[in-house]
C-alpha cells in the first residue's frame, strides 16, 4: 500500500506520545513492504526532502522564519500537500493535524485534501487521541468542537485510542468510528539486568538504597505535575531516601505544550528541592527505556488523557505505576493493587499514600513490576498493534472493489 501521513507537526522536532507511536508504526509498516511518505511543515536547519528509517519525509517551504512567515506557512501548507499528493498518489491519507494551529485552519486543510482524495479514490483516516476536557471524551458544543467535527465529517475513518474516546466519537460519527488502542514497543521497553540498572542509577547519582520515582510527560498542569510536586515534597519530609526523575519538556523551547505559568513548576522545583532531577526531553528511545526501567515507581497523576502511553511503556519495562483513574483511558492497562495503584484525579493525599506504600515495600514493588510487565506485553503487544492498523488500511483500500 501507498500511505501518506499529513501532519503539520512531526517527530522530530515536536513532542507527543501519539505522534511518536504513529511514526514508529509507519516504520514497522515500511519493514512489511508498504510505502510511506510524511508531509509536514518546514523547519529551519532541516532538509526539505530526506529518507529516515525507510520513511520519505517531505517538508513544506519555510517562506520566512518570522511570525508572519510562520503564519503564511500554515495557510499555504494544505495547498502544498495537495500538490505533493498529486505527485505521489497515495491510496491512504492519514491525518495527524493539517493546519498547524487552530480548528478553522484544520477544517480548511481537511476540506482541500479530502477533495483530492475523493477525486483520486484515496481513503482518509484521522486519530482521536485526547479527551476534549476532564469530563468529555468528544464534546459536541462550542465553536472549537463545531469546526473539529466539520473537519472529521469528510473522513472515511476516525480511530480512537481508548474505549472512552470511541464512545464519544460514536455519538457523532457512528459509521466512521473505529477503536484501536495504542501499542507498546515491547521489544524496546523491557526490564533491564541489575548491572545495567545500577550503572544507569550510578550515573545519575542514585545510591543503591534510594527509591526513585519517575515521571514522563510535559511538565504542565494537564499532566498533573503540580500534584506530583506537592505530593513528593510532603513525602520527602518523612523519607530521606526518595528521589525523583522528571523526564519530559519543561520549557517552550522543548515543547509547544508549555503555556502560561507552566514553567513555574520547574523554577520552583530547582530552587527548593535538590532531590528532583529534571532530565528534559529525551528523544533517544533506547536511553528513555533504560531510564524508566531503572526507576522504582512510575507516577502519572494526569488530569486528562486519550490513552496514557507513558505508564504502559513503563509497565512493559517492569515498573509498578501510580496513575489517575480516568475512566476508559488509564485503566486500560493498570490493575489496582496488582500492577500498581490508582488515585482519583487531583487527590494529593491519595497520591502521597500510594507513593508511601511503594516506597516502603521493596517486595511489593518487585511483585507489582513483574505483573505490570506481563500485562503490558500481553494486552498491548507491538506486532498485534501493527497487524490491526495494516488490516484497517487494507480494508479501506479494498472497500468497494469487487
């Protein structure tokens, strides 16, 4: 099959779990003999055309590296994509966000590209990967959802990454909805030998008897980092053996998801807590897997998610987790009391108690870590994930053919 992935943002240089998994999925599809081209926005210092891991990457003209230039680039992007589609003629167009910033831009981009798809018998797919709010999986009111839904209306399939999100899509687009949970690179996120684990911890100045809590995600309120910071600060008053690794972007230079006062959490932490180590955004997936596997407990008190990729990857690495209970999302993998613990969204006292239990009980950590690895591999295996996506694309391509 010939597949086009159209995404104004791309990995690298942009950060995002679902986007990253999409790219790794396309790499696996290329290994199976499919042809994949990525159409994305131009980035200063990066080439306009290249092949990376078998993927053909095409970047739009930069125009001018200024505010007005970036705005013009967003407007011109779907027109450039349409020209490229005419050149490569894909059978599948998979959207990862077309217009850059703003739902109206996305709608205009979808409309233009969908028109080409219909004229050339190509099929279109997009992924719904993040709940619209703390309470709604797929909102139907307001200007934002109006334009988003208009964008989705012309698609052949809308894939949701969790049952909760899928239920929301089915309320608006029942004939287009498809549920495909994210897969985990179980060839990469694995428990590490004791020697390698000790070496990683030694490099980061962690003693053998110290307990490391890890966090992976953008350092902002949506991911619940303010809750984690408060809980850790309380717990360290009673336990001198705990430390924390914060993995993920904490500045606007590292992620477009850092907004407003989010940087406050980083500034406050480095000034008040020497036991917290900010490791920043880590693009090296092998090193990231080693870091997670070398921690003792993974904490993820997020307020809103689509799937919750980070805790499942860490479970595959053999580490117990503490996660917010977001119905139909984070509870897809974790089994409370078996592979880790749940806390209610925003419950700092519950978070402290769960962290305390695991910090004080090595046997419990080890038992839960083994169970977490087994469950993650069994339910979210990578090859099965690729099989499902390959089947979805194939069914769309063959739709209507005799």
